[in-house]
């Protein structure tokens, strides 16, 4: 009985309705009908999603990669062969070229004195040297 009451009385804050009201167009506690305004529900869900995305984006620090910057390369986190205690990044490596036009988010890094690699900036983290 308590489980049934919990399911019937659960009120979704974004949808502004209970699941039973949306599924059966009836309130399960009071003997009343319920007409769902699906346009308003979809609009509230979209606004909530946009609000969450804006809040997350406000925490981001913008960064542009420039020549001679040092970067770290993120390793593949989902790789089962790396192990839990493996270093999550490689580097630091020096940027020797930044792709300008068309902007596709790639840079050229100097891996060793004789090897160069073109890599997407989504795999890179800026490296800041600590000054003592």
C-alpha cells in the first residue's frame, strides 16, 4: 500500500504532473480528470535542459591554443589495458602549428625531436608550468 501511494502521489517538478495523470488523464488520489498540455510540458523540459547547459557552460574556462604552448594529451579513458593507476595524460608537448582556416580544431605537436603529430584539441589539455 505505501508503494502504491508513493507512485500515485509522485509529482514531477519539471512536468508539473504525476505519471498517472500523464498516462491515464486521471488523478489517482482525487477523482478528477486531468488534461495534459503537452506543448507546455515540452517547453518546460527544453527550458530546464537549456538552463542546466548554461549553468555548466558558465563554469568553463575558455582557452585558445597558440604556437609554442605546451599541452598534455589525454589518454583513452575507456581503454581496459591502461589500468586504474595509469597516468591519465601524456606530455607535455610543444605546439608547432595551429590550424587556422578552415577551423577544424587541430594542432600540430612535436612529440619527439623527429616526429610531429596532428591532433584534435578535444584530446588536449593546456599545460601550465609551476614556478617555484
